[in-house]
C-alpha cells in the first residue's frame, strides 16, 4: 500500500515501541509525540521516525502537529492514578483533545486503543468506566473515522504483566505466593498480534466504525499464569488464592505503596473476565500467538527454561 504519514500518541510506551518499529519497517513515515523528546533519542529509527515535542492535552498544539498526517494513533492509557494523571484525564480528556485537534487539522483517520470490558456503565472500576467513556467519545465524534481496539491483557517483550510477576516471584522469600483474584480469567494477546491488528486497520479503511476485541488463543486463570511464570523463571511456587474480602483489603493497602503494585480499582477490573466471544484477529486471518510459545523467548534463562519444560510435561500429563 502507499506509504502514509502517521502520528502516534503514546508511542514511547510498551505497545507504541513495537508499533512504531513495525510501521517504519513497512515504509511509513512515523511521528511520535512526546513531552520530552530528549529522553527518547534511542527511539529514532533512521529517517522514518521523527520525535515531536508537544502537549497531547492541548487541542491547539495537536492541530499544529497533526497537520500533514494521514492518520492519528492514540495508545495512551494508565492502570493507576497518580496526582493530576487521573483516569478521566488520560482516557477521556485526552481523546477529546485528539478529536478536536484532528478536526482543526483536517485529519479524519484515528486508530484508538481502548480495553476489553471498557464500559461507560461500569459502576465500580474507574479504569474500565473511563476507557468506555473515551471509546464512545471518539466513535461519536463527527468527521472522525475511528477504529478502536479492545485487547485483553497484552504480553510480550517489555510488558508490565508477566515481567512484573516474574520480578515479584524472584523477590518472594518463600514458596507460597498470596494472590488476589486468582480465578480471574484472561485470554492474553501477544503484542505482535496487537500491532498486526493496527496495521490491518490502517490498510483496510472499511474497519472504520468498528470496535475490535483482541484475544489470544487460550483462556487462563490468573493463578495459572503466575504458576506458569514461576516455572519459566525456575521457581517452585504455589499460588495461594486470597478470599474476596482479603483481596479487597490487599487492594486498599497496596494502593498506598510506592508504585501501587495493586489497587482497589485493579481489583474491580479483575472481577470481570477478560476474554473474547470471538477475537477479531481470526477475522483478519491472524493465528494468535500463545503465551507458551512466546513468553519463553523473553523470560527466564536457559536453566530456568529447562525447569519450565518439566512443568509443561507435568501439565500435559495432568490434562
């Protein structure tokens, strides 16, 4: 297809890094909007990627940087609030600024990252509620041809999901891992497949107006994923699922710790299974990559992978 000029907001993050590299490799000219370009000098990929300084919450600035581009990609999302960086600001105010800036710059195509279970009618979880509000806002904006993406938890090199559990497991003093919402269900989707979905939507204008659920090929309980990660890094760990009252208490307490490793809002998100009826990847002709196939490529060592192979053999015999 004809090379396009694409501007990415949130392009220096986990998914953004993978997407920008893929778009550049395909010959597109990519601009990455960031408040502090000097922090991301290693992000430039030849002449195909340009770092632009700007405030994504200022529609006037956005109109200036959007001018001359064919497509805007918004990947911004936060899992926890901190100071002024609230769910409403990141998930609602920013998309509102984006669509205003697009109209002023006469750019119509938008690829927008939402989340599976995003729902404006969510009564407890602010993450899912504001994600739903932002998703509805962009789809209801006149003159904007938007495709939104609703992934389950995304894993892959540089993720904050399996790698976070790996770090916690390595720091664990004993063999028991107390886990909130251990029975929560996920269909983890590989970051490379998410990137493929964005590229597919870019190449297929008919996806405008669609909300695409993205899931991997298999469902897991959260406890299974933690045990899987433990085996992969060479730890023998038993997951101890916490009762619901203890999970809520853990969310309240750990939400006050530095880095907020688990919050009450995270608890509310985990109360909804993050699985698809049918993943849009299948309709795109993509065979989703599994956790078992991809995670060993970026977690653990050769010795720990041997322990993981033993774990897989035991799991197969038990199934």
